[in-house]
C-alpha cells in the first residue's frame, strides 16, 4: 500500500507525520477538505474523534463540536473508495456506531466490526478499540461501473471475503500457540505460550498505557502525551491491511 495523503489538524502530529512521510501532503482540516483534492483512492483509514462517544467524557454525541463522522462520510461519498477502515473507542458501540454502519450501508458498503485490544498484539495494556471495516458492495460497484463481473456470484464472494478477513485476523492476533526461544542457564529452551491465556489475564493490565513522569526540560511533553492518546497500536491496522490485500488478491483471481 502507498499512502497518498493525510488529514491532521494538530501541528505537532503534523510534524511527526512529515518526519516519516516527508513527501506525502497533509490536509489540515477535514471540514475544508474536498474529495477532488485527494483524487482516486482505494482505501480511507482513519480514527474520527472519540470524545463525543468516550465513557471518559460527557458523551454529547452529535451535539459535540468534535463530532466529525459526517465529514468523514462526506469524503467517502466524494472519493468512492473500495474500502473504509475506521477506529474508535468502545463507548462508540452504545452511542453512534449504529448510525455509522447505517450510513456506510446506505452508500452501498458491507460492514464488519471488530473489538481488538492492544494486548491482542502483545502490548502490555488493554486499550480496547472498535474497528470498522467496510467494502464497496459488489452490486453497487457494478452499477457504478456498468460492467458485468465474471466468476462467482456477488453473495458467494461477499461471504468468502468476510470469512477471509475473520480468519486472517484471528490467526494473526491470537494464534493457538507461539514458539519463543529463551535463554536460561546458558541453554536455549523452547517455551510454548498461548496468547489467549494472556488476553484472559488482561484484567491485571490498565485500560490505557501508563504515562510516566519525564525529566524536566523534555520538549513537547504535553503534545507527545496527546499524540499517544490519539494514536493507535500500529500492528493492528497492519493486520487489517494485510487481510485486505489478501482479499483483493482472492477477488482478483475469482474474476479471472
């Protein structure tokens, strides 16, 4: 995958993105962003602000001025990507998620949601997050392109796509066992560990990662902490991205 654009309003986070992707443009405000500014894309991936839904806040929902899902939906409508990946806090499940799924399905997307904690990829904290994956419905895509697809019927492809993304993510996040080599007494030993057991023990871990005090004079401390709070554990969207690439390859072969 190739990243072609970012949308980020925080100045410090813009600097972080520019450091790692120096040649990728950054649009500052999604409210003024137009889909035509981005051009053709295959995937939109983003975490729209969680404050309207977070259990740690007032849960004002649509009344919160940080409620930006309508703007993200507008960008989806204007760019018509094949895939959408969204991320938010689990408080979104009881407030606002039904509307998001309704909006996506009204635009012709089939949706699948996952709750994936950070500890699922071996991070030492729970940090439950809801992930939304949406794929442009085969029938809707055919109406847009006015082309008749070849190969299996859309319903069969849809079910295979759902099964594939579930299987790939399950195998990547929680394998039955993982062989780890450790050094003990100068000898190599093989230890079999089960991630499921680790996840079952996550009640001992904090819901969010602890942020320790730092030495006086460390620059941008507040901005760094805020950036960490807004960030995701990158291994999780990587797993979703690899599942999408596998599905795209599967669908391509099905139509040959």
